[in-house]
């Protein structure tokens, strides 16, 4: 399955935040949207990703004072992307190698969606279920 197909199924909603927003604002947005990461954008440009892991590390390093500082201080600025034409297998490898759980998807250098590790797992389960059903049908047909 391709990234484009995952986005068709889940939609292209992307939750973004300004790099100037405070970490406490980011926490509130993560809670409100019920997601594990936000894409940090300045205008149309992706400048980072802020995940729950980034927030935990910020508080571990700087204590509660981190919550009043800008997202830009703690976001992952080296953004790793996915492209709509890539396969789920390629994404799994990239997510595992780079230890990331969310990949922004770019189409023509514009943000087109986000694929999470949950999306990838859901896709893999659906594919395994389809294969198992095909085998059952084949065996039953004898």
C-alpha cells in the first residue's frame, strides 16, 4: 500500500502550530486534537515536528519553566518526510531507523498530510487480514 492510499482513508487533516507558540499551548493543542504530534509551520513552510516525546524531554531538562518557552526551542527541527508514492514498507523502515512516529507527507513541496506509526500498523493489520481471507477462500474452493 502507498502513502497516498493511507491519506485517502484517513483524510488529509494536519494539525499545525507556530514555532512561536509556548510549550503549554502545544500541550493544550495535543490534548484538544487527541494526537501525539503537531507539525510546526511558519506560514506554509514546515520547520519542525513537536511530539509528546519532545515535551517530556523538555520538562526533564528544564523543568516546569520549559512550558512557558517557545515550541521552537524543543521541536525536532530535522524533519523527516514521506512522499505519497512511497510504500508502507519503506515508511516502516524509515520510522524504525530514525526512531520517529510521525512523518509529514509532502506533495509538490507542500504539506499534504501526516502518517503516524498507528496508521502504518493499521495498514499492515488490514493487509494481513486480507491475505488470510484470500487464503481461506482459496483453500475452501479446493
